[in-house]
C-alpha cells in the first residue's frame, strides 16, 4: 500500500506587538499508532519537531480523516515552544490537540484547539 495523501499544515506566530514573526518550534505527535486496514503501521506515535523561522512553519501530515486508517478518532498533540523576544531566553509553552482534515493546505489558526484530547 502506498502512503496515503497528506495535508500541509501551516501557521504564523507573531510577538506580542503582532508585527514581528517569532522563532521556535512545534512538536507534533499523533495520539495513536496509526495502522492501515491490513494492520501495518503507517505512522508511529513519534514526535515530529517542526522549526518556526521568521514566524512561519509548514509541515506535511497525515489528515485525521484519512479513509482506512485505524484507530478512528485520533488527533495530534501539539506543543509550542516560542521565543517571544530576542532579549528573553524564556520560551512559552502551550499544549493542545488538533485534527487537520482533507489533503489541501490547512492553517493551524483555523483548527479547533482542544484543551484535552478529543
């Protein structure tokens, strides 16, 4: 079986003034080991670290509505680590869950951010 079609998850992060893109990274992890219909693993629950440069990122992910992928109802856990100011070594950290669907480009800001795993 060929790997299923992916979606492109994109996003933008700005500093508190809203004008400057920040640096950092997202750690995106499927909440389950994902199997095809024959029981073969197609995606493990392995963290994917995505750099944020100039405030933007882009990453290809398996959509959560991909037909034939088991178990049903899985999502991605997302951890944000952002450097909000060049003079501040403090990284903010935010954890939430998202469910990107479809095979096009999906902006992170358009997805529902769940505070607990859906």
